[in-house]
C-alpha cells in the first residue's frame, strides 16, 4: 500500500471519530498531522495543531509536548499558507518547551525568508541556528549564502561558521550544489540556477538523486515564467529530455511539476501526454496529480477527459478528496450538467466519508443560478441552512445574481434587508447592486450609486465597472464611459482586461488607433495580462495604422502567452488586407503548424484565401499538408468549397510539378470526386506518366470508398489512353533514304508501365487487368504488345499465378492471330511462352506447363489462320515434349482435335500425325 493511501485511510478514520463525537488524544493527533502533510492538506494541519494547543491548555502540562517532526509539519503548513511570522512563533514555542528544532525546520524558514528577500528573518534564523546544538551541513551554508548573496559582511560571517563546523570544502559538495540550485530556482533566478545545474552535472555526473532534484526545481521555475513563456517552455522541455538522456529517471515530483506548469499555460494536450508517460514509467499517480488533471479539464472545457481521469482515479483505489469532488462538481456545472453535480454531492461525498462544506453548496446554487432556476437555488439554500452552515457574502451574492438575471425586482429590497442586518456587505455585494440596476435599465441610478461608493472609498470590483462602462458605450454615451474609466483609475483600482477592451473599442470608434497601441504597450508595465479580446482590438488598431509588423508582434505575444483561441483568424484576415504583408502571412502559416493549432473551417478558409491572393504556392502546399494532418484536425476533409477554391488556384499555376505535388497530398483525403479537375488538367497537358502514377495509387486503394475509387479509375484510364498515341506514322527521313517510325518511345513506355502496374495488383485487380489488356491489344503496336507479353510472363512465378493470368494469356493469343490477323506476332508470343515456362521450373519447384485452355486457344488460332504446319507441329512435337504430364487426358483430346482439323484442312498430312503418336507409343 502506498504512503498516500495509508495517509488517506488515517485521515478518514479521524473524520469518522470526529463525526461520532470521539475526541482524539494529543498523542493520536501526531500521526494525523503527519498524514495531512503527506496529503498536503495544509489548512487541516493547522486546524489539528490549534486543536492540540487548545487540548494542552485544558489538560495542563501533564501531556507530553509534540515531537520535533510534528512541529516541522506545522512550520511547513504556516509557510505554505504564507504565515511566516507564525512559523517563527513555532520556533519560540519549541524553545519554551525546551524542544530542539530539527535542522530541516530551520532550513524551511530560512528558504522562505530568502524567497521573500526578508534579510532580517534570515539573519535571525542564522543566529538561532548558531546558538542551537545542531550540526550545520553544506546545505545550510548554501541556503544562507543565497539569502546573503548581496551582503558581503554576512557572507564573511557565514564563511567563519562553515570553518567552525569543518566545512572548508563545502563548495565542492553535491549537497551545496543541490541546495543552491533549488533555492535559486524557487526564487526565480532561472539563468543562474540553470548555469549552476549544468556545472553540477559536469562535476558530479553520477549523483542521480541530487541532479534529479536540481533538474526538477529548474523545470518548475521555467514553467512558472510569465514573460518569454514560449522560450521558457522550450527550455523546460529540453531540460526534461536532457535529464532522461543522461540516465536520470524522473520521479513523481518531476511529473507533477510538468503537469502543473503545462496546465497553468493551457497546454492540456501536453499535460495528458505527461500523465501517460508517468503511468508508462511505472509510477503511481497520487491525489495531487489527479487533482491537477481534473482542474485542467474543467478550465479547458474537456468534459470527456475529466470523467475519464476521475474513473482512473477510482480504478487505482485512491479515495477522492473534497477538493477533487468540488472540482468535478464545478466542471459539470460549467457544462450545464447540474444533475450530475447533484449526484456527486448526494452519493460520492458520503461514499468517501466527506462532509460537504460551504463551497459545495455555493457551487450547486451557482449551477442552478446559471440556468436561471430560482427554485433550485432556493432548494439548495434551504439544504445549506439545514446542514447548519451559515451563508456567507458569496452565497448571498450568487443567490441575488440569480434573482437579478431572472428579472426579479426585489433584489435591492433583499439586499437592504440581508446586508444591513445579517452580513457586512463586501465589494462584490455592492457590485451586484450596481449591476442589478444596469440590468433593469436604470443606468443613471447605477452610475450615481457607483460614483457614490467610489467617493466613499469602496474598492469596487472591476467587473462591475466594466458592466457599467460597457452599458454607456452601447448607449452611445462614450463621454460618460471615458469619465467612468478615468474616475475608476483615479481611485487606484486596477483596470481589468475587460475595461481595457471596452476603452479600446471607444478609442477605435473615434479612429484613435495610435492611442490603442500605446495603451496596449502600457499594459505590460501595469502587469495586466492581455486577453484574446484585447489582442483582437490591438490587431484592429495596427490594421488601421497599416502596420503588418505590429500585427505579427501581437501574434508573437499571443503565442508566448498561450492565449490563442480564435486569434489566428483575426491575424490572417488583418494581414490579408494590408500590402507588403506576404512575408508575415507565410510566418503565420508556419506558426500555426509549429504550435499545433487545431483548425476550423473559417480559419482554414481565411488562410487559404489569403495565400491565394498573394500567390504563395509553396506556403499554400505547406499549410495544406497541415490541414490534412491529425494535428490540424484533418479539416481538409470537411471543406468542399475550400478544396474547390484551392484546386482552381493550383490549376491556374499551370505547373505540372506543382499540380502533381498537390495531388500527392490530396489523395490522403479520399475525396476522389475532387480529382476530376486535376485529371483533366494533366490530360490536356498530355502528361501520361503522371496520370499512370495516379492510376496506380488509386488502383491500390483499399478503403471504404471503393465506388468513388472505381469511377476515378475509369477516368484516369481514359485520360492515359487519350495521351498515348499508338498509331505509327511512317515518314521519309530527309537526311537518308530510310523510313522513320514516329511513334513516341514515351508512349510505349507509359502503356507498358500501366500494364505492369495492373499485373502487380492483388487478386481484386483482375478486373482492371482485363480492361487495360483490352485497350492495349486494341490500340497498341505489335512491339508494345510483345513487350507487355514479356511483362506478363515475368509475373508468372507459381501455378497460382499461371491460373490467375490464364485468361490474359489467351486474350493476347486471340488478338494477335484473329483480331490483328498477325500470325507472325502470334507465333512470337507462343514461342516465347514455350521457352519461358521451362526456365521458371526447378527441381524443388512444381514445374509450370501451358494450361490446357491456352493450348486450346492456340489451336483455334492456328485453325483460323489455316496454319497446317503449326497444327501438325502442335499435335506432335509440342505436346510430346512433356506437356502431357500436366494435361493428362487433355493431351489426347487436343491431339484428336488437331487430327480432325488437319484432316479437314490438309487430309494428306493426317497420317503424319497418327504415325508420330503410334511410333511414340511403341517406344
């Protein structure tokens, strides 16, 4: 059983005991606190600590104090909840009880002080550590060296302390390197941490555990960067790859750091891939991993993946935490599936021995509120009261928002009753009141209340300000909207991205594009994260200013911040309207493919239309390749109009090589109807070799659209034959007294190639072989027919091949002798057949003989030509050379048939055949 499962079970037992009114002893609380630290439930750690302190006050000093390990857990909990002063107070309490803190406890507080750049606290901890009877290590020196790195006197004192503890060579220690790199990474000093990591790797290449901790810390710091996010993410990916290539196996902590970083950046696909790699590495995901994945699915709207991950959690025997189930409920709420959220509340919470808190009830009230279901809100409000939970300001705000959206006119009355007598109204509550007046169309009253609250020093929510400013903008009261923005900013309130969007729209309405650009440039200094809506307005501003380089700069920022949703279409459409923007359009297409942007039809149409407009054929082919790929969502299969537009452009290039490259890409789509234009183009060009190549590709197709493929094969076959000239024109050579055959060698090669390809098709290609043979024998020259006959013989490798191609052999003979009346060609075919088949036989392979059907066909051909010598030769020497081994009784039948034919055509030679066989039988 894993450590986390044991901790979960211990926590569950404690919860059951508390539900039954059983008070835990102080000694029993210690393992509970340790378990909660494993589960990283810091607030519960602090709650148990406070309960322990209260219990000690009741029973007096007879109870033994907590152990140093438990105190260490409490210090960690205070620091995780950003209560540094309380963490130091724990040290004071330990000194009062004469308990020696562990070295790790000092390290925790010193690290936190270094991260917060709190030099006074770091110095105080160093003084306490120097007075305590604790053995200082190289890690201790590293932590304080980083904290005091800008204070030379304190560094000198640290050197003296190191010598006192015999740590003269601490800088060569791997512990020193690990502590330095991890702390620098936590402080965000990434470049220095990275350099020290590389140096430690070169100096201590086989200290895998230490290097793993350093790699993980630097990766974590890189993925937390808010500037140059794309570069930081690539560096983190490179470090992870380098770590594995160096033989350092990532642990659960490493994978958790990657998951957290990717989820924070919106890279859900990468997060899922990391999770799959974690599982394949044989590691068991803990509740932190599952909680991260559930939260990611909620934030990115992937309901199916959310349910799949929760199922995996249950299958692995992990017990869901209240936070996990709350995330799950929130996900269903945002997807509009309130009933499933209610099912989790009613069933899963009880099954996991979890008591619902106020947040759970608020989520359900919000769910019904989003539906506008006032009755559902009231029901869960009453359930919350029955559970003994007092509604907070959030509860009332959600409830009143529901009433306001439903058009209830009593919202302000309820607000006055509740927030003046029961609960102190907060900024969100007052914001609700302003927004309710806006919804009721009382814009002047809403504005008056908003300005009054600002004057009274109320820190109004920026969302409320945005609603009010937008309402004035929509009412064409832009001067009032501008004044509200100014008044709100003067109070020191931070303008939200939504307010920036509205203000930018007001400026663009007045054609003040330059002001919008300056406003956008100032947002980074103000620390405001731009949203896709802001980027859209800035793109409009740069378009007005006719600056394609500015549009590309916005696109680069959007890529770095991972805020691209529908923004690519805005970039493409803006660039398409500007002159001299072709280079940026090509960069945009490359960026779409590099970032793996999922395509939709509007985006695909926009890019293709823009590239066609600037006649960028190469960029168009590259983008079309991406459209056909799984990363691009194979969107090319869905847009018929897009494909037709693209075909017209490609054919307009009048470049056969370009068309051929495009066709090779398009065959993946299985949209065979779209090929008609391409085939017609190549037929008009007379490019038979390319058409033959396409024919071979389609002939080998084995997908589900066989009917469309067959229709296209007919078109291709006709196009090839229309390109090949079989009629030889004999003309006089002006330089010599000879006749010259003007038949194109390329035409002969093309026809022969197509016949050879048909021969190579599997059994299902027999129909194609028959069609091509008919066309070939009808139009092909004698030399071409003989060349194809040779290819036909080369295709015979076994009796099965001979059986499969028997009809084709007969067709060749009948056409030569009967249709063409070319006995010379017919005899050439038969002679090559006789000479070829014995050479394909060997002692260990079954001998190949001319099938009886082919011999009969040859006999009929000889009779048609009245070739008595040929019939006599067939009935005597040919059949006597071994074919009777294969034909058996068939040989006698053919001999008798030949004798009958000879007696009719030339009776005087009948006895010659009979005598030959009589003499052979006597021998």
